[in-house]
């Protein structure tokens, strides 16, 4: 029997309009001395984890050449283009692997804007996906949480122990995520992550505990947090 293979899908498919810079956030230098970009830092980190049989980077079409140039030294990394939405980009990445991945292989889908993810979280998500088919990285809410229908007044309080915030990686058996996305393809732009696609398709989704250091770079101010961590690690 052929062994299960592990694939990483690194999502850099958006243009990061909220970041507030002249280019998408992945091209921002997070190391002032080496000028290493966020893109290079994340890819190098995943290569050094030595977990994956193949790493695929999803890039905006208009920045495909620049992405290839920055990653040219990583012969094991392949690049494909994103789509009109986050989930269209994920679908492009999943479809890119259709000729090499089997249904029981594991695909780890990770936001390129989360550069500080630890290897241990990735390994836990893979273990969960092998056991249950799914492994969604989450952290629990620590602030008081309320629900409002109109955004003006509180309709009800929600126990924060019951609220979990989704991160990445979101990890699946390849055949499962592919079939669920195919079912939802006509409305795939309406989903904000892969877990919600599986829920809509009628499948159970299991949690993996994440970390508060696994931050998502959304604005240029977040880069300072990443730099602080990388300088101290």
C-alpha cells in the first residue's frame, strides 16, 4: 500500500487591500537587513519543517512572475494562480493537485499571512485529519461575547467558553475537501473558510488547539509583532 502523502497549500492569492501598501502584503520585507519578504519567510519556514511531500504556493495572477522570481531557489515549491475570492483560490490549489493527490492524502491549507505558525500545530492538524478527515485550528475567545442582529443593541450574551475563533492551518483528507468544494462550487465565493464548506456539506468538523502567537498579518502594524517574534526566536 502506498503511504499517505502530505501537501501544503500556502494561500497568497489575495491582494491585501487592507494592508495599506503599494503591493500585496507578501512582498513586504520583514527583515530590514536581508530584505526577506513575508512570502520568503513563510515558504522557507514550511520547507524547514520537513513535513511535506509537496508545497504549493497560490499567487495572484498579476504577481505570478514576481512570486516565481522570489521563490526560484526552492526547487521543491510549485506555484499556481489564485481566483476571484479566497475560496476560489483554495479551489484552484486543490484542483492543481488532482493528478498527484489521492483521496486519503492530507492537504494542509494555510494562510500565508500567518507566518508564525508552529510545526507542532501543523502536526496536530495532520493527526486530526488522518483520524477524522478534518483538523481546524482554533483558539477560544477570552473576551466577553454578545450577539446582535442589528449591530446596535445586544440581543443575547454568548458564553465565551462556547466560542472558538478559526485560524489556519485547516487540514483535510484530500478527497473529502475536494468533493465538498465541488458540491458548493456555485456559491463557493460566499464561504470565508474551508470549515464552513464542510459544515454546509453535512460533515462533522473537528478542532485542533492553535496559539495566540499564530497571528494573521492584516495591517502594516501587524508586521511589528512578527518582527518582534522573529528577532527573539
